[in-house]
C-alpha cells in the first residue's frame, strides 16, 4: 500500500510530536482507517518531507511522531497563471491539473465577460493541497482572492513579462514565446473571451505579448493547461 502523504502547516523536525484535528484527523482515522503504528509522510515547503508514525488517537484528533527527513525543502519555481473564474466543476479541475503541472501562483481576475460568481478560496485551497499531496510536490501554490482585472493590473509589477493567450490574434506559438520568457505570467480569458478593449489594454502593457495555442478555439481550462504544459516542456528540469 502507498504510504499516505499529508501536507501540514506545523513545523517538522526529528522527535517532534504533532496533533492533527478536524478534517485531517477524520481523513486519517475514518477514510484511510489508519491505526497506531501506521507510517505516514508529512511535508511542507519550509521543512521538506518527513517519515512519521501515527502514535495515538482520540475522538477528534490523532497524534503523530515525526522521525527522519526523507527530502529537504527545495524551491519549486513555476509560473503564475492569471485566469478568469469559470464554472465550478471546470475551475476545480483546472486547479487540480495546474498544481500537477507545477503552477506557483493562481490569480483569478474578474473580466467584463466573467459570468460566474467566484468560488470561495477555501475549497480551491483544499483541492490544491490534495493535488500537491498526490503529485509529490513539496509546495502548495498560492491562490489569490479574485479581484477585478483593473485592480490586478494596478498592483502588478509593470516590468514583468505577460503572455496573453489570444485565440484570434497573430501571436507566435506559446512554445516559442516561452523559450525566451521563463518568468512571464501566463494569462487566459473567460469562456466568452476578453473584450476588444481588454485585449487592447493588456497588449499595450510594456512587457505583454499575444501568443497562440493553435488553430482550434480551446475551452478556458484547456487553454490554461496547454500554457502550463508548454512552460513545463520549456523550463522544468525533468
Ligand atoms: N469566445 C471566444 C471566441 O469564440 O473567440 C473564445 C474564448 S476561449 C473559450 C477562452 C480563452 O482561452 C481565450 O480568451 C484565450 O485566452 C484562450 N484560448 C482558447 N483557444 C485559444 C487559442 N487557440 N489560442 C490562444 N488562446 C486561446
């Protein structure tokens, strides 16, 4: 059986005992049905990944003894994905797959054609954590609260590169643009696309460029994953 891997915010060090309550205790006790003596792997971005053992259970919590480190903390650089919220099931899928593909930050922005009400960040954060546990990341990407496009633009570093997926533009293929722009923010529009005014505003930014994701019009979540897969192909070491 695969050893369960759990993200924790508690500090991890040899000999530490940590207690988990709430959903995480429920998950270990009632979903995975772990009992005393069961092995676990705990991780977080600060301390890396550690072997641990479940050593005690009470009604609403479990006690875990941390043993030795298996992987040190490492930087996991990845791109920022800027996107307009889409329908809930598609958004949840996007978040899960984006984490698997190495996204470092997810930035939802509200555009003129954004028609869905943005989801609370708690549910999306839980999905991001679960995806990080599954795909053996040590870091969980940051998910920003949704904000209007204009607000995001106002707070953004204007010198940062921005690659805008433009379905009806004449930009180069994203793969080509990414080869020369490792640190670019990747941006996709809502289901209805950006309005012409938004497209003009974005492409007028000093470091912005339109890119193509091919001849077919992709759904927003497919477009996001194509961009992230292209980034991974161009820049991930493995
Ligand atoms: N309603 C738009 C239309 O028919 O022209 C399509 C919008 S598309 C569903 C959602 C977003 O995905 C777009 O705003 C764009 O950022 C991205 N996208 C989809 N297909 C693309 C392509 N072939 N090249 C570049 N971007 C694409």
